[in-house]
C-alpha cells in the first residue's frame, strides 16, 4: 500500500478561513482554539522568578534526554493493515512496428510484393558501377530501325484478299470473251405528231411571204414653185395605187390561208 492509501483519512490542511480541507476535497469546521502539542513535565524546570510587579514569569530550561527516549517518543504504533485482494498482473501489450506487421502478412510470393520490402530473388547478376560505365557509351548515338514484320496476321489476310480478287477478275474476263456479242438494234424513233399550232406555223413559214418595207423616195433636186403642186398630186395618186394593190394582195393571201386552215380542221 502507498502512503496516501494508508494515511489519507488523517491528512488535512488548514485554509485561510480556518477550516480543515481533506484530500477528498471536503471541508470541516475546526472547533475551539488551536492546541499546542503537550510536552512532558520532566522536560521543563523553573529557573527563577521575574522582578516585574505585573505578573510573575517562570523560566524553563530544557534538559537533554537520552537518544533512546527521543526515539521511543517518535515511534508511533503502526496501524492495522487491511486485507486487500491480490491485484491481477496485466502484461503490457507489445506494439509492433508497421514494417513488422507487413512482414508477418507476407506469406506467399504475391504477398511479398505487396507487404514486404526484402530483396527478392533475381535471375540475373547485377553489374557494378565500373562495368556499367564500360558498357555505356559516352555520347548520344542513333538507334537502328526495326524491320517490318511481313508475317503479321493483317498483312497475310490482305495478300490473300488481293490474290482472290485477281483470280476472280481473270476468270470473269475469260467468261466475257466467250460470250457472243449481242447485236445492237437501231432504235426506231416514232414519228411525232404535230399539233395544230405547229402545223399553222409551218404553213405560214412556207407559204406566206413577209411584208415588204416601203422606202421613201428622196427628191433629187428642188424644182420651181409652179410645178410643186403637180408633183404632190402625182405622188399622192401613186401612193394610193400602191397601197390599194398591197391591200388587195394581202386580202387574197388571207383568203387562201383561211381556206387551208379550214381544210386542216376538217381533216382532224
């Protein structure tokens, strides 16, 4: 048992208000004035009296006691020990490092890749730094190019497809040469029937002449004023005759064209 467990109930401190405060925090009011520690009467002996008139005073002198007596007074009876049940001893749990935990998990070779940091067994001999420097070139150099893979599956399929197309075209050419050429028949163009308007236009182009343009006669020279009236009368009469002759011709042509149109209408 510890010291506090044995004497905890008896230990207390005096606060500024004069109360006793125990270890558990409870306070207790102290009753009566403070008491001095009692001393044995043999330890004090009067030496003399005071000369003052007010109150007599006695002086005491301490006698030295033997060492055994002092030791006996200091020794106090030991309190009765309480019986306590034996405490169970709890073993502290050993904390493992994460590396040790991972090493325990690494059982197979696949687990070793994930958890363990130990060097795995290799199938080659690692070279030293001097050997690496001997083999490594000092400067840059151009690497060689890889040759084409002519035996790839895609290229083999393309070659087979091209050969199959060649054989097919060759056989098709022979078949076309053996076949007889078909005689190309001349296409017979059917006669197109003309409409009535088209027939009338064709008739007008063939039979009806275009009208003549009358040109004005220019007077060569001016004649004297006496003959002007005669010339005007003659010109007017000539013009009337020409106009009448032209009108007569047009009327005749119109009648002939009308007769042809009526004949065509009857045929239809």
